[in-house]
C-alpha cells in the first residue's frame, strides 16, 4: 500500500466546497427571507395572514422538537411544557414592560420566552436526560402532567382557569414599530422564524450537533470516543427548550393569551404529530409538517367537526407506510429529479391520485355521515356533503360511499405497485432508456 | 521501558460466578501484544474492565501510570486509551466520513462546542481524511455506515478506534469473520495505524497473532497462565494443554 | 375520621384493583414486546362503550362476557397489522405508533358515539348497598368490581405459572429468540398476549364504565395514571403492578378525602409559619387539590432514583 499524501499537503475538499457552498447557503436563506416578505402580497385572502402567523409559530416549535427527536433520538411527550412556560414568561414580561416601564419592546419579547424555556429546560433536563429511550419518554410525560396539574395551584403565574392575558399595544416601541395589525405581527413572526431556523440549522452543524446524532445512533460508542452521552443529551435538551420558549413567546405576542392547555399533553401530542408527518430525518421535515398540519387544522375545521380524526389517520398512515414523512417522500425522488426523469412519473402517480381521491371521498363521506348521526345535528334529515345534499338515514348514500371506497381501494391496489415500480425505474442509476 | 497498561490482581465476579480470578499483567509502551485463550476464558470481560464498561470487583488498573479503576469509559478514552469491538459498534445512520469524524472531535478539543462549524474546521477535516485514506474508504466516505460490507465495517471499526489519536489501542478480534485476503489487508492496516503506539489485541487467528505480536498473554479460566514471546508460548506445555486438552507426553 | 379512613381504604382498594386490571395487561405487553402501549387505555374505553351499546340490546351480563372478547380481537388485529409492521423501525416508532392508535381510538369513539357522556348504568341486580357502616353505605357494585379484579389476578397467575401456554409466555418474556428456535410461533404468542392484554383492559372498562363515567376523555384520564403504576411497579413485573396499583389507589383516594392544607402539614413537620409568605400558593392549597399531582411526582422521583421501578428488572 503506497503512502498517501497527507491531507495537509493536498487542497482540502472543504476549501473548494466551503467557498461555493457558503455562498449558496447564504443565498438560500436570503431567498427564504424574501419569500416570507413577499408572501402576504401574493396570497391576498384576509384569513391567510393570521394562518401564516400560526404556521410560523408551529414551525419554530416543531423545529425545536426535532432537535430532540430527529437529531437526538429522544422522544418527548412533554415538550409543550417549555413552549407554554416560555409563553407565560413572555406574557408576564410584556405586562411588566407595560406597567413598570421596563424597556422590553414587542420584537424582543420572544427572547424573554426563550430565556424562560431555557431555564426550565436546564432544571428539568438535569434529571430528564440521565437516560434516553422509554425512560426519557416516561419522564417527559410525567413532567408534562406535573406542570399541567400544577397550573391550577400556582394561579398567580398561570392565571388559573382563565390563563394570563397580555397586550402588545401597551409595550414600549422599538424604532417606532407598532404591532396592531395582523401583517405587522406576521412580519415579526417571520423574522423570528428565519433567525431561529438558521440558528437551529447552524446548531446541527456544530460539534455538539454532530455528536448528538452519534449519541442517537449508538450512545455506547459515543462514550468510547470520549463523550458523555448524558451531557450531550442535556445540551440538546436545553437548546430545544430555548427555541420552544421562543415559539411560546411568539404565541404570546400573537394571541395575547396563554392558558394551561398550551403546556398540556394535547399540545405536546400536536407537535409530535406535525413533526413526524413532516419527517424527522430531514431539517425541512418539521417545517413541512408544521405548515401542512396548521393548514389542515385551520382549513378542515371550517368544514368538518372531525378534522382531528382525519389528522390522526394521516398520522397513523405516515407511521405505518411512510415513516420518513413528507420530506422523506420528497427526498425519495431526488435521484429521479437529478436524472430528469420525473415527468415519467406523472402518469402512474396521476392514476394513484385519482383512485386515492375516490377512496378518500368514500371514506370521508361515511365518516361524516356517522358523525352527523351521532351528534346533535341529527334533528335534521339531510347534510351537505361535497356540495350535494345527502340523507344519512337512508341506505342510498351509504351504499354509494361504500361503493366509492371499494372502487378506490381496489384501484389503489392495482395502481400503487405500478407507481412504485415506475419510481424505482426512474431512480435507477445509469443512462435513461 | 514505560508501562502503558498495568493490571494488578484484578478480580471480576458476576454475582457468585468469578470470571476474572486475579489477573496481573503489564503491557510495555510501544509494544504490540496479543491476548489469547480458549472460549469463555474472559478475554472480552478483561477488555470491558480495562475500558471501564464493567467495574472491577477488586484490584487496580493503571493507564500510563494513572489510576483508571472504576472510571467511566469516556474518561478513560480521554486519557489516551481507545478500543474496538468484537461485534461491530459503529454509527449506522451516519456516513463513513462522519463516523470517523465523531472520533476525532474530542481529541482535537472541540468538546461540547456549539460555536464552531465542523465543516469549516481544517484540522478535523485533515485528520478524518488521513484516517479514511489509511482505511481505503475515501471512495465510500458519503455512504451511510450501515450499508457497508462486513469487511468495510470492520475496517471502519478500527478507524473509529484510532482516529482520536489514542496511544494505547485495544482491538477485540479485529479479523473475526474475515476471509484470508481480507485478513491480510486488516493486518497490514493494523501494522500501519499502530506504528509507535501500544497495541493489545484479542485474537483467535494464530497466523495474525504470530505475525503481529511482540509478546503474547494467555488467559485461561480468568487467569494468565503465560505471558512471553511467541516462540516460548508456542513451546509452553501449559498453553498446549489449555488448547488441546491433553498434557503433552500423556496418552 | 374513622369513617373517612375506612371508606377511603375500601374505595382505594377498589380503585387500586381497577388500576391493576389495566396495568397487568400493560406490563405484560411491555415485558414481552418492549413496547409501552399508549393505546391500552383506549381499549379500556372501547370496552366500556361496546358493553354499553351491547347492554342496550342484550343486557349487562351477556355484554360483560362478549365485549372484552371483541376488544381483545381488536387488539390482536392492531398488533398483527400495525405494531408488527412498525416493529422493525425501532422502539421510538413503536411508541409513536401506539400514540397514534390511542388518538385514533379516542376520535373514532367520539365519532361513533358522540362527545357527551353515556348513561351507562349499574345493573339492577347489583344496585343495592352491600353494608352500612359508620352511617355510610358501600355499594354492592363496588364489591363486585373487587371480586372480578381479584378473580382476574388469580386467573392470570394460574395461567402463567401452571399451564404450558403460560410457561411459553413467560419464556418469551425474556428469551423470545430461543423460544422461536424451539419451534414456537413467537409472533403468534405476541399477538395473543397483546389481545389478552387488550381484552383485560376492555373488561376493566366494562366494569368501571358505570362508576367512573363513560365519555371520550376517559382514556386520557386513566391512561397516565396507569403508566405511572406500571413504571413505579417495574416494567414487566406483575407483582410490581399489583403493589403499585394498590399503593397509588389507596394514597390517591386518601389524599382526595383530606381537606387539610399543605401548610398545615408542613407546619406539623416543623416548617415555620413565616414560610407561608414565600410558599404562598402552595401553602394554602389543600392536600385534596395536590392529589392529582402526586402520582406524577412519584413517577419522576422513581425514574430518577430507580428507573427499573420497585420490582422490575429492565428499563427498556
């Protein structure tokens, strides 16, 4: 075996990569920032801006959650504690700023939330991160329930049943910026989204960020190369708490009210759902998941009372069939995209989409009719479904929806393998045929 | 000659079962030594005791003069001792490059830093690339470690062990499960990467042992029955009895 | 005072045995498959609802026998088509999956039966006071609950220790690979255990529904407590589940009955009254109000000090 030239004597791979890569990365972030600035002008429906603000908060929250789950392998059922605590502290800080003249303008309020989240994460993390895996999950559940139950006791901090309210109009101003209009709040949130996302991305590229991945994969081996898995988990946990707290602060600024619900199991469950649906293995995953989840949650709840059921089904389907999430699904097409073979997939995918929609209509129809029969609406005889008035107490619509489901399911059974084969073919390395 | 590793009357029992029954062993710095013995002798247990995975029941272990008995594995590693595993123990989802890089980070002083960008760190990059070239894995550096072939994973296993620059290396059956030609490559690799360092390896392949080792220690039922040069071990009656089961000369 | 103590112990026993019915299945499933089944309380809820609906047509007693079986079958199906598929993605994926199933069960129940609580009644046969003591009566139905729970405990114990199937199950608990090598269909054993565990949870629901209420939130209410019990008792240990169930059941029932404030307790322990200013919010709160937190405090403490629980041997 010949002696290789030591790496120091050759031009390093990183030098070339870093110059062009650094510029590209900066350009990407700049592009994202510009997109966020322009968005309210592109989508002009009045309800869009508040929903985008909601998405922004969810993005920061989900990204912070993925620091634990995707990056560190730690499944937490109580992450909303740091979100909620951050929110409460931000609300109290904002109230203090208005009452005592402390200089805390609205744009800096999320930092107060972040500090709150960080402090609590440092306290609870001290014993939560001793072990990972199931024990960690159970401790996080216990801490979450503990905090939720405590909220009724410490009512000066948590405001009891009504929660704590605040008012961003009463705070001191920074550069004369007011935040009375939806769009102004949106831009504040968008700013923080870009800043925190960049920070969390940068964190994943630091030594501790890389070692967190190693500890996730094999904590024993990480110990044998000099690291304490417990310390690594603790640092990740504190960082995640910091960013969750910032998200909570954004929530406080946006909604001007915090209640114990924001700290509870439902909120922790929601962030788990959206992060997993988006894909825990990619940085973009939680972002996509937060957007989709918030979108479905806002849009669907206008049309149906059982939107959570649909989200639950989507979640289970993801866990069972697409564990890599939406981001993973997209990345699956990367080789085909690079080879320029994506157009070939349009046909098979369209077939799958058609049959999927048919089956979905059937299933949704059956569910909606069941909901109709079981709920208080059942004094009426008909219900509007997909623009048509159906009578759930007769057999006809049931038969129709069941037939649609059957046709859709059979069609999927036929079309799905063809689509999978087409994808495999498109991904195949080598020249196009 | 300085003592790299010193075991003094080490005992280890799991419950009522004694596994290591009073092992005293001195490994001089700069030597390559092998630890052999029949199955169940306690070789892996001894490794686990030295590297801190199990606590000793009694006795002392010293690394380069410093007391390491009862210390945690990461502390012992930071003092300059690194080990490989018999069952490949890598980071399966990380790329080959990242596997080696993880082993380099602490040694180069980066610790728990969240203010450095790893991709920009020249020293990390240099060291990692050098090790990857020694392992002949540069071409595979972006592949997730979990999909490598068995022999490639074993090479990576050794790579992770030595990348941190530890000067006392413990290798646990580095050539297990390998073909003739793969073994030859690994032996060459071991010779290269342990040049100037102290090596203690557990091995069953006698060809490898006699090829690499300056001295051989023989562990039988938790006790060292011989610790000598290869020629004298070959001729040692007690060693032969332990392996063949029959006292030489008897029928 | 004696009245409170007596009835707290009795009610605590009933509640504790109910917790045991739930936690026994959960700890067995964990011991065998290494997965903490979030959906376990969901099967409890299904048992109550299915029994309620069936009871409307065929009466309480036939429903008592049939409903758990149906729930058990549902559990077996979930294992066979869901959990088994997710198993290869690792422990985190399994936990997340059972979390999703729990969510789905709750939403499906709300879908089919609606959100308001159901009027699931105690059967007429048992709707009388069993005995009167200290001026209060103890309902016969609660005595029945106690009886069923004890019978279940003996049943599980007998099956596990005296039958061949029980031996195979016990062996699969610690050495599933070896049991498979011996020719047993270990995946089928897992499915059966999961099904039986779910059936037990369903039975607990059938019995507890009239007393604890039948509404879509009933799974969440009891679910967390059951986890606490299982973890404190020791994951995989039936004895641990039994002891922890009774412990938590009695302690919580007692605590709820105590109208004493925390401040009084602290003062009795020697803490000076001046501390009441600093500990303002905690001081004036009563033990009864603090009662909901206690299991979780205990959970966190046990996990910090002894993660294997009181009787357990493994953490994961």
